[in-house]
């Protein structure tokens, strides 16, 4: 995703990577050490994953979470859509 953002014109210095986050939840929790809760942030992911991604960052305490996604489709996205349904509710009930 970082490479995609840079090729789309986002300055490399504006892209934060979390190499310790094995899940989106972990990345949201790790971001608390790097960013202020009221600082606006843009999360970038696959279109089917954005709702859960935004939820994870909101549960981590961020109040200004915006999103964008790369504009492409793969057949495996159909499976991912189904997986995201369960994943969203798992994050919904999870405590930060």
C-alpha cells in the first residue's frame, strides 16, 4: 500500500508504516504511540477492509479517521468481502 501511495503522489515522509502490527487491530493500537487522538489521519486499505479499519482506529481513540482505497478488483476480493463481515463484528465487540 505504501508503494501505491507514493506512486500516486503522496510524499514518502507522509506515509507511516507499522512493521510490528500483524493485524489491523495491532496497527491501530500501535498508532497511539505515534499520533495524537485528535490528529486527522487517513487509513488506506482495500475497499472491502475500510469499514473494519476505521472501526479499529476509532476504538484506539482516534476521532478524525478518514479513508481511501486503491481502485482495483481481484477475484479473491469476493472471499475477502465475506471474511470482513465476521471480522467487523469481532472488532465491534473487542475492547481497546
